[in-house]
């Protein structure tokens, strides 16, 4: 048994002097309230992630059990005569492992087993999201598709273009979507379709020969009748050869500026939860699928905040700035609006044209939330930016202010060094 | 179980929870417990981190890291009354990890000089600042275990038994590491003429 004790170990005098000196030089960091808050914030994040992991584990187990049950049921079920539709892309089987279709030079033809056809114009992007026994769901990301659906009983085909959803039963039409300009156009050759638009309270019914054109940027919707024999007009072109006709589906006369109706309220997307699962890219993709212009104008405060953070994490800084600016404009009295000012400062921190914008946002945050959770950081970042741009006098003033307000803060060392340098040049 | 803290008006006269009560409250996800744990243990942890690593911007962040690990490892704490020792042993693990990271950074020359640039003490005395920087250069030359053992024994004033418990080694091993660390520090100070004369002078002033 080891019975050695510290009493048997005389301390080395030189080492002891070094130890005394170092102990005297190294200040003990105090337990500040802001540090405690930060710890509690990080701890609650950790607990949330652990809970999510547990839920994910349970979800995975349930999913696995359902899959096993489904496979067992499938094994003993006789093959149904009306099985799911199949399709080919330009005569070839669909892309393995994914359903993204990109046509760079020539148009692509999707031929479905029921005889329905979807022609994807060159430089367009679209995806077959789902195929079942009644039809398919196709998402047009950008560009134009011409659709020819064979009429069948209980057929169910859906075409999504940004925030628009076109439901068809048996018809021929062309649909175009330009996400950059948020322009949607649907030209109906035959049959009937209904379109769910973010600018309309209810679905818009269209008859053969009608063209629906919607601009989310201008908040205008137009239903027109083609009078030149059905020649197609791209959505970005002016509708010079069309005649506006009233449509009962619109709240006001065509081509008037329309506010989003009350019944078309934002449906909560739960992006905060998605983001907590480290799925920032999914949040951004979902927002893009719904149309960024629509999301920025209509998302509720929580989803908009989650989108801003997701965009930051995904490196989509322009989108993050848009979402934060929208947060401040649309929810000006909220805490998030104040915090958005700080984050906008962070996003402009490394602006090549100088720190002016970032400093402006930090000042705004400090004015709006002088005791806010980021006040120490905002002041510290200001100090760093001013030092970096050699604005020493201003930096010194900020350093003194920082030390007065946050004597044990993260930037206290830098502030002390600056003050010391000014006292002993 | 619910802890009563100063936040609640009816709690002013309440006694602070013991370590064992605090551990039970943490395990029961009591919302007041993390703040009490932080207030009770973070000064000691921050002081240890600062002494081992030298003062720097990352001390606060590493202190947070220590407490997050404490929370994660809390289920493995067998003796709830040994909370402080447990927190310090987690802190030394974080320090080992941080010292290794710094060692690798120096090896791959992430810092141009190969040295950490931000040792800034609290003194206005330029000579003292320079001496402090050199002391930490000497500390950098110790192995991780020597450095930790030296700081715990000489700077934190722990007994050899406490050093051994904190580093989870035998008393003889702790004694060997402390002796080796202190010997190297003394040797390198004596071979540095500036430091030798600096420590030969009587120094009475504390941190300014």
C-alpha cells in the first residue's frame, strides 16, 4: 500500500517563486451573470439535442417496425392489377437513386405508362416527386413544361411550381415558373385545371384557352384569353396579345394589385425543429420550394427566424440578410427584431468596403437593447472593428465603455490592452 | 425535487443546497440547478484553466465546455458529495485535450512564431509581462501531465493526494509528475539569465 504523503515532498524554492508570481499575474475569472446565462443557454441546447436524439431513436425503431410489417404484408399480397404508373425519360429508365431531371440543351420527354406526357423545356429543372396508381406529382423548380395528361377515372396529377399548385384530371397545358422574377404562367390548351395561388383566397379554375399569369413581386394576377391561335408567351413577356377577362376566383378585377388574402395565412412549417436537427439545408430548400418572396413576406416570426439562422449556417448570407431585414420590418417590436440588428452586424463584419454597415447595426442593437444578451458581444465586436480599421480614438472610447460595463467580459483583455497602450504609448 | 434559489422571494433565508442535493437536482433536470452549479464551481474551474493555459479569450469558452461535459458525465458520478472534485477532474480532462490541441498547433506552425501570442497578464509592468510570457514558454515545454501536476500542486496548493485524485493516478505517479515538472521549471528558470535575475529580486507587489 502506498503511504507517500505530500509532507515527504519538499517544494522546490524556485518553482515555488515561479508559482507565486504566475498566480499573482493571472487574474481569476469571476463567475459573471452573462457567463451563467450563456452556460444555461448552451445546456438547454444540449438537453434539447439529447431529447431529439432519443425521439429520433424511437422514431427510427417505429419506422423499422413499420417497414418490416409493410414488407411482410407486401410479400403475402397478390400483385394489384392497377399498379403504380411507371415512366421513362427520353426512352431511358428514370435516373437511378434520384429523380432530379435537368435538361441543359434539348427538351426532355417524360413518358408515363398511361400515355401521359410531360415535356421539359431546355434549361429547365424539375423533379418527379411521387408516382402512384392515379398519377404523379411533379415539381417544376425553374423553366417550362408542356403537359398532356390522358383522362382516366380518378386520375390525380399535381404540378407544383414554386408556391403554385396545379391540380389536373385530363388536360393539356403549359406551365412556366421563373423563381428569380417570381413569375408564374399557365396556358391551358384543353380540359380544365385548378390552381392554388398564394395571392388567391381559393383555387382558381381555368378553362381551355385561358392563360393565368401571376407576379408575386408586383402582387398581380391576370387571367387572359389567347386570341392569336394559342401561340405561347413566356411569363416574363408582356401580355400584349391577350384580353383580360374577369375570373370569379379573384377577389378583385384582374391585373389589380392584390394583398395576400386572410385565408391564405402562413402555415407554420416548424423550421425551428428542423434546424435543431442540424438540417439547415432542408430549411433553405423548403423555403425555396415555397418561393423566397412569399416566405419573406408571409412566414410567421418563428419560421422567418429559423430561416435566417438556417441561411447563416448554410453560408447563404444574402438570404440570411433578407430574412433578418424582413424580421425587423415585419415584426419591429419583437425581441427577434433587436437580435436581428446584432446578427446583421455580424453578417456585415467582414464587408470589404469597410466596417461602416456593421458598426451601424451594432450601434442600432446597442440603442435598442442596451442590456440585451448580445450587448457585450456587440460592444466587443465594435471594439475589434474600430481597432482593425485603425480608428484608435473611437476604439479607446469603446474599450473604456466596455470595461465599465463588462469588466470580466470576453473582450476585457483586449480592452485592457488598448487602454494600457494609450496610457503608456 | 426542486431547488430553492435566490430568484424566488420565499427563498431568501433558505440554506444553499449541499453538493449531494445539487447533484440530485441536476439529475432531475431542476431548472435552477445549472445556475447554482455554475456559481459554485465556475470560479475554481476558471482559475485553474487560466493558471494552466495562461490568461486568454478562450478561458470563458473552455469553462462552458467543462460544465457541459460535467452535465453529460453526471450519471457516472458515484459519490454526489464529491461534486467539486468531479468537476475539477473533468476540467483537467478538458485541459489535457486543449494542451494537446495547442501542442499540435505549435507543431504544424499554425502560429507563425510557433508560440502562443496572447499571454497577457494583469500587470502594467512590462518586465512582469515579459517574465510571465517566458514562464508560459517554460510551461509549454513540459509534458501535459507534468504541467497539470505542477499547476495543481504549486499554483493551486493541492496536496499530493489531491493531485493524484484529480488526475486519477496513484500517489507515487502524481509525486513523480510534480517533481519532474517542478524540476524542469526550476532548471529552465536558472538557465534563463533574465528570469533568474527577475526571480532573484524580492517582489512584493500583487497584480495591479
